DNA sequence: TTTCCTTCATGCATTTACGTATAGTTCTTG
DNA sequence: CAAGAACTATACGTAAATGCATGAAGGAAA
């Protein structure tokens, strides 16, 4: 009505961007650590200030208007710049107190990291560790995590990756299941078993196994999951056989290597962080401890 | 200490950027329509969240630390993106209610615009007009104004400029002063008079007058000001002679043209706005009314 | 069709953040 | 050297924003 054109509330812009990217007010609220009514009000206030309707309320769903879509284009750049600021700030923080986020496959988060995390906490009690156990690879450039543990070579620019000692992986199964399968003794026999597998990781695994004389195909994987934990649970319960890194399987007494004659599969381990963040004291500290542990 | 790494408060970033650009908390507060304690707290909270010291409190002055300088680099990009969002939003606002900011030389703001503003307000009562009477040219690209009235050809990209009918300017003086000066009747005699002038506009004016046979030099301008209003006041009070557009001088009965024999100086008039903002309904409305008036 | 889950809107109590007023400090000006 | 101006830091009362709880409405699945 008679709005003095004071600068727009940047938090309201953040609310709009988060809502668009998350797809709903509720999801955006969770992501920002706020509540859904708050976000709803912020977006509404922004629409009021701007004088345009960003969302069209159709049923329970918010769909962007044309005007909203044009806004979001520039808004994403603003968000990217905000991320860069946060990144730059984190990089220059020389405090050993604060949060360090680590992302890793859920198997690693659950079975490999715990003793390591305890060591870090003991060495630097001021550091709060946050572990993102995620199947999909999170985006380091968007600062969803500070350090990532990956098993493929990172290809993004701006990242520094440190390759650690390879881990050996084998195909495991419970003794009970292996007995029922007739104790396969070579690759060809193993290729007749059903296996658990990760949804987006079986192709390279099949190729790797074929080099070792195990003629697998997609037909060997009737059970797929994006959760490494789930797949491993299937193996531990004798539902099927499946591959696992040796460091994890060693902690699981109820399984054994299905065919010891087959050579282990080398699994590379990369520790990845931003080039920026490598100058942060506490992130550097955690990174170095991870490197030491994996080397 | 134990800060859950929720996204950074964007308003705190805005506070920091404004403080850096304004040079002090107080100035930034005025610019953002907030108060100094509020801004101080926001900046302090941001420093706490980021874990780094952005400012070094030395005496009454805040000077950026090295870390702060690196932050600000990205922060400016964020601010620029925010401006683009605001611009895009304003451009798409099809409401005839809202604020339209016009920037013009103070002389225009005081003597030429008033009747025009009344006309606009009558035609569109929902529009709030805000006039920035500024000596220096404000930055349209940073959305300090929606429409600018200028007398030089705009060279920035992204702007659309509409040239209007030129205005004639003469050198004026009070009859009393002209009598004391011996009633100069040609350019050479006029060049012996003292004149008022704008700090950053006398060079082209001198060149223009020389073409008309008035051999002026910088020595003719012992009184300089960046305020057109002030300079004209000097002329009206008989302190010196000085140039003025005819449309303004006509409203001032106490002055007369110093040397009628000299040809008038054509003063171009450009109306300038963003290419973006030209699609805004209310800005387009005001712009068109200005064009109509000046043509 | 019916049921259940998800999502957005609203009312109310509370906490947070803001503005006003004031004191303290430093740099400048006469 | 002294007085004033400008800026930042602190205290306190108040207003605004937030969170919780609830309701309503739409869509998916049985």
C-alpha cells in the first residue's frame, strides 16, 4: 500500500529459495531449522513486499507462477553467493571449536567411523562432528558437508582429494546359506548365487568380478537397495550373498568369505574436501586424522 | 560452541555488507531503515556464528580484518544478486500501487517536477512518488531509483533512455547586479563577470559558451557548489550571475537574462530507466507521463 | 468409495529481536 | 588545550516474529 521501499528482507528471500528448492514449505522448514508456519508467513510477507504472487495455491501444492520462476533464477545466484560466503567464512575460521560435517556411505558411517570419531572427539573436545550417512553423494560445493569419504575419484573442480590405502572387498555369506548353495568353490559357481547390490554401483562391480572369472550379470541382483546397511543386513541374515569391504565384514562374525579362492576386490578410498576449507584449522585437523587412520 | 550448523541468517549478512559499504554501523542503519544497536547486534551475532572476527574494534572505528575483506568480496556478489531479484520483482509487479523513485538534479526536483508530480498523483493516487534530489548521479543499476532525469547521454548498459525536447538555458542575473556590472552587451563583456557554477559541470559549460563568443575560463567561477539550488540562490540574491534553464528562471521574476544577444544554450533532457523496470506497470505509467510532459 | 497421509492455513502463548535512551570513547576543531 | 561531534556499547521496555497445537483440504492407496 504505502510501503517505504526499505531494502527487502533477505531472510524472506532465503525462505522463498528454500521453499522452491525443497518443493514444499514443510520440507524447506525442516531444512532451515524453522517451522512450516514461519516459512509460510515469510513467503507471504515477501509476496506482499514485492507486490507479486510468487506461488499459486492450488490444492495442497504450491506451484511457481511465471513471475516466480523469473525471480528464482536470480535467487539461485544469490543462494550460491551465500554459500560461497559461508564457505569462505568456514575456511578462515581458525577456531578448533565448531562443527565439522563428514559425509560417507552409511556402511562406513556405521561400522568404520565410530572408533575414529571417538578418537577425534578425544583429541579435540571442542569439535562437534556431524555425520551425513547418505547413499547418494552429497554436494561438497554446496557445503552440505565439509569432508567426504568416497570410493570414486572426484571430478569436480575446487576439490582436493587425498587417495588413501585401498581397502579389500570380498563376497560374503552366512555359513548356513553357503551350505545350502553347495559351497561354491570358484567364480563360475558363485555366479549362480543371488546377490545383494547397490542400485547405482553394480555395473562397475560386475565388470570387476568378470575380471576375476565370475561371470555375473544383472540377473544376479534380484535385491537392490540404495542403502548399504540394508543390503548388508540381508547378507547377515542369510537371505543372499553380497560384497562388502573387509574392514566391515571383520566386525561381523556371522559371515564368512563365500569363495576364498577369488582375489579380493580393491576398493579405493578418497578423502575429499574443498580447497577453501583445507585452510580451516578444525576441518584440517579432522581431515588429517582421517588421512592418518586410512593410511 | 554447540551451534547446529543451520543456514546462516541472511539478514545478518545484509547487515555486514551494509556496514562495510556505508563505513559505519550508524550510516548502515540509516540506509537500511534500522537502528545502530540493531545492526551492531546483527554483525556481532554473525561473527559469532561464523566463528571469525570480521571487524577490529579500534577506538570508534570498525576496520575490516583480513578475513573480513575476503568475506566481503563474495558478499558483494550476494548483494548484487539481491538487487537483481528486487529489480526483477519490481519489473514484474503489475500493480499500480506502490513506490516509484525519481532522481533528478535538485533544481529540477524543486522547480520543474512539482506540478508534474501533482499530475501523476491525480492520475494514479495509489502511487507513492519519492524524489531523490541529488547532485551526484545516482546508480540506476543498483536500483537507487526507478527513473532518472539526466542531461547527459547515459552510457551504461541495461538502461533505456528517451531523449526529450531540449531545454534552453541562459545566463541570468538580477537587474541590480547587471546595472552595477555596466550592463554587459556581448560575450566578451560577460566574460568579465563572476559566475556561479556546479563543481562538476563547468568544463562543458565553458566549452559551450566559448562557441558563442564568451571567452570564459575557470577564473570566472570563484563560487562553486554541488548544489544547483544553492548556486541559483546566489544568482537570485544578486551575488553573481549564473546559468539556468529557462523553464526554471521563468518562475523567478527577480532575475533577467544577462545578455539577450547571446544564443541560448541547448540543454538535452533524457529520461532513463531500466530495461527491466520498463515492464512494470506503475513505473511505465510514470515514465510515460514524464515523457509526455517533456515532449 | 473410503481411509490415511501429506501439506498448508490459523489461533495463542512465548521468546526473541527491536527501538529508545544513555553512557563511554575517540577524533576533530577552534 | 579544551570543547564539541560522531560513533559504538549497554540497559530496559515493548512489539513483532516464532513455535506449538489444531484444523482443513487434497491426493494416493486399499
